[in-house]
């Protein structure tokens, strides 16, 4: 049964990878604000976000294949693993017929580090799903609204508030990931059996193995469907970029001043007060810089305009896509 479950899980992983790849290519150049600590940092693209997740799911696939292979073992080595009453040849032939590898050494049972590793990988894949789901939830906030889960005709977001369109699918994925982490802890608890075996692991595994594989299979397919139909709002992404008055260009401006021969400290002392003015006065940072005689003494209007060109941040996008296997010819 676990062999069949693993085949289904691998299919689900590959479906999600395909959706991530397709939508990443679709939004390769869809400019949006990158955020660190929840605060505007510098521009990125929505496609780069998805390409990042695609690369992570590739690593998860490798981990899953290895963990599933680690579970493809068997043993018939007797009560304490010494082959006291059956020769090793019986174990070899039986495992061969079942498509299993004989465990090199065992007690009355296979060692549960294998199971713990397997459940840990399922939980890690769940954590990746949660990571993506939390991003959707954050970007669907009313004050952000850069993406939105598809909302069907006649669907209700809230029984009390008719206006609500909630990211319930992504919230559901978050809950599934929590369950998977709990099952992982239970699997770790099963590693330390008494002597050559006890039965304390059995009741746990009867729950966690079927539950964890079923939950992950469901979560992979559900999130793939969420991504397939995810509504993206490029206009809102660009609008949100300007909510911080173009301050994301401060580092580019700083570097241009350094290129002109200023020390880093001197350039920083020029840029920071003008950036703070933009914050406090809620004015365009570029307009403040263009009108500032101290900065204009070092930079021309064309050089300042260049420092505020958002497409500057896109110049290595194609290279990054190539590096994760999403190049135009891939």
C-alpha cells in the first residue's frame, strides 16, 4: 500500500511542479515589490517567486524519492534478527518477490529511523506548501490585493459578511502542514524501541502513515489547483510599489554616488535625509532628489532617471530562470 501511495504522491508532486513552472514563465517579468521583514525592499517579479518555489519542489522531489527508497526494505531474520530458524536466503528470495531490498541488519522489526526520515520528508514538503500558501494569504490582504484565489459564481466567503473573498484554500493548506509536522514528531518518538523490539510504535504508525500520505496527497493537488486558477493583479503590484514613494531606489542612488567618487559614508549621508523627507512628507523620492542641489552636483538628470528605472532589477531574470531549469528552451 505504501508503494502505491508513493507513486500517487510522486504524481502529485510532479503536477505541482508543472503548474509552478508554467505560471512562473507566465509572470517572468511581472514586476512587484519584494519585501523583507514585511517591509518594502527592492523590486522582484512574481515569476521569480514562483521559480523559487519550483526549485524548492525539485529538491523536495529528490528528497521524497530517496525517502521512499529507504522504506523499500524488508526483513525475515527471526525474533531478534539472528536468522536462528530461517536462513538469510529465505529473506532474500521473499524480499525479491515483493520488490524489496533485504535490510542489511535488523532485529525483530525494521528500524524506525527509516519511518522517521520518511515522515520528516512528508512534513518538509508540507512546510513548502505552507510557505507558498502563506505568501498567497499575505498577498491577498485587502490592502495589498496583488493575487487572489479564484472565487466562483455563487461562492460565499462569509455567512455574515457578503463582501468577503477569503483565501480559504491556502488557509486549509496551512492547517494540513501543521498536521504533517505533528505526525513527524510521532514518528521520531517511535525510533527508541525497547531492546530488540516493543509494540509501542504499532498503534502510532497505523494512524500516521495512512493519514500523512493522504493529507499530503490532498494538499499537493489542492494547492496545484489554487495556483492554476490564481488571479494575479499586475496593476496592483505596480501601484503598491509606489506606495513607498520610490524609496526602493535608495540603494541604486547610493551606489551611483559612490561610483562618482564619494565614500560610502558620504553617499549614505546624502541619501538618507532625502529618503526620510520622502517618508515624512509623503512625496516622490525621485522629485526630491532631482530638486536637490547637493545630489545634482554629482549626478545629472539622466543619471538620476537611470537610478529610478525599475527595469534595472529585471536584467538577470532570464539567467536566474536558466539556473533553475526554466529557460526559454526548457
